[in-house]
């Protein structure tokens, strides 16, 4: 039996984006969870590409679709998919295992 893996948490810089419709914005802090330091290093190396993906994803959201717990769960799944999308053509996907919001403000 394998011992449980130790999680590695990687906080990202704060995201501030205008939401679809332009009247409101989202400011959020996101932490990614990994089980492999090599994956953390790979994501750090390609952080400009990852941040660009996440900014595009977050700014395509509408405030009314981010209200409920279920809405936020859907967003975490979309963020996970964006982070894990290969950073190099024909490359392997990254292996982030969870997305955690440590701050989430819509104004």
C-alpha cells in the first residue's frame, strides 16, 4: 500500500478581470494543487502562457454565472482543464489535481 502523497500548493498571482458585459469585475486568488514537484516547475516555467489562458477564461465569464457554489465548481473544472492543457505542441498535459479559490470578489 502506497503512503498518501504530500500535496504541493502553488499560489498564483492575483487575477483581476473585467467580466463579460463590462459592468463588473472579478478579483480572485487561485492556488493550484500538485503531487509532483516537476509539474510545479513546469507550470512555473510556462506561467505566462498559463496566466494568459486563465485571464481569457476568467474574462469570458458573466457575473450572474459565478454566483452559486455549483457555478464556482464548474469554473474550477474549467481552470483545471486550462492549466492541464499541454504547454507545448504534442506535449503531455500538466498534472494539476485541484484548484482552490483563496479569494473571490465580484464588484
